[in-house]
């Protein structure tokens, strides 16, 4: 569905990266998962408990030698195309740079003798934010504003950590926000993230259409403020249980994002929170705040340092998203400007 300016950059197979890739630290293929001190948690049928699967990976629940629960994202590397391997390498490299309480921690990476890459990360037993939103929607009333703001502040802090390293997440959405049992946020899924060199911007279209920024839809170069827009979409979704720009056709969603009116919120939402949503969903990238500026807002500061809130209301395996929401586009990680 791409607009013409996007086609060449999105379909390019350019590699290596035009910027300095972080050094990967993947253990050699010398031991199995069990030999490295992990064992699978089994389901009632006696099979390894699978938490989810995708086009070229699956996520299984593990326990380490200390009894700590963790997950293994397992990728059959020999079967990957070059572009898919690039996405995995990129995700591992970015995860290994980040140490933040609200970003999913990567404990270990290694390739077993069968050529399967294991990315071992912390386990967020509270499910994902999409499940929590669906659960709350079924109850028939909105989240308390304190709950919304606690999640929001934690996401801001996670993005601030990324943006200080010039890492753009580029697929910020409810499914990629995991929760602990206590309700603390863990930002996950860095497969299409990118790290920019100083003074550079990204241009390629990547992520999930409902969360695209206006500049991305227009085929313009973009930076960290594109994540800020996506955060605004997610914040609106947490508040209203709906997306501000929606169509079954991704191209129509992009038109709404570029040319549609500013979304409105229910009267029950406080003026302070409504102003935050409006600031994040500013179409003009030059007027949209950086995430550090969002964190400095007085109402946001009221919730900095607050304890996680909420209780789990999820099933172990995440539900499938609507077709348009699942339609994601791989990026060649070019920095064109």
C-alpha cells in the first residue's frame, strides 16, 4: 500500500548498515540450552510452554539454574533470509546496549549446535498491555487516571533511555508493552528499531500503520519524535480503548493520520491529561515535544517515582491482532538524510 516515495527505500536490500552497528555478544555454538543452565517449563501435556510464535521465531518459557523464570526467543537462523537475519542481529545488538527497569532485559544470547539462536530475556508474567486494555474494556469502565499516568510515565522513561542513545523503537504499540504481575511496564520487541548516528535521521516506513507518525506517512525523514507520536496514539488507546485513526485499509489510516482532525477525548479526562495527549499528537514535528520535554511536564512529574499499579487480567498466550494491525514492514535501516 506504500505511497510511491516509499517503495524504493522499503524494498531495498542495502547491507551492511550505513552506521556503526553495536558489537554483538553471542556465545559460540558449544552447548545446548540445558547445558547452559536452563530448562523448559512444561505445559499440562508435558510439552515446552510456548508463549507465542511468529514468522521465524517462537517464545518459550524457561527456568534458570537459580529458579528464575525467563523466556527464550528461539530463531532458526539457517532458514532465515538475509533481511530477516539482519533484523534479528539488530534486535540483539540493541537489547545488549540497554539496561533500564522499564525495558525488557536480555540475559543471554547463544546459538545451539542445531544453529538455533536463543535470546534469553526476563519474563513479564502480567501479559501485554493490549490484553489489559481488552480486559478493562470488557469491564465497561475506563482505567483510573493514576493507572494511566503510571504506565505512561514508565513508558516515557523507557523511551528517554532509548532516545539518549539515539535508538528509535519504531513499533511502539500495546502488544509490545509487557507488564509484570505488579503492573510495571517492560518495553519489548526491538526487531525494527534503529540506532542513528549524530545528526542523522531515518526515512523508511516501518512498524504498524495505526501508530505511524505523520512525517512517516508523508515519506519525510523522521527522528525520535516519531516515537513520541506513537506514544500519543498508545496513550489515547489506553484512555479510550480505541484508536484515534482507524480503517481496515492501512492506506486510509495513513490519510487520516496526515489530514484527519485532532482526536477528541471524553469529558471525564482531566484537562492536564488531555493536554498531554494533544501535545504528543501534534502533527507538526517541529512543534511536537521530545520525550525529555514530556517528562518535564508538571503533571507528568507528579507521577514520576510512583509504584506500579494494577493486577493481571490476562491469559498466558497473547491474542492475535486485527489484520491491519499485524501488517508490519521490514526496514533496511537506511539513514538517508
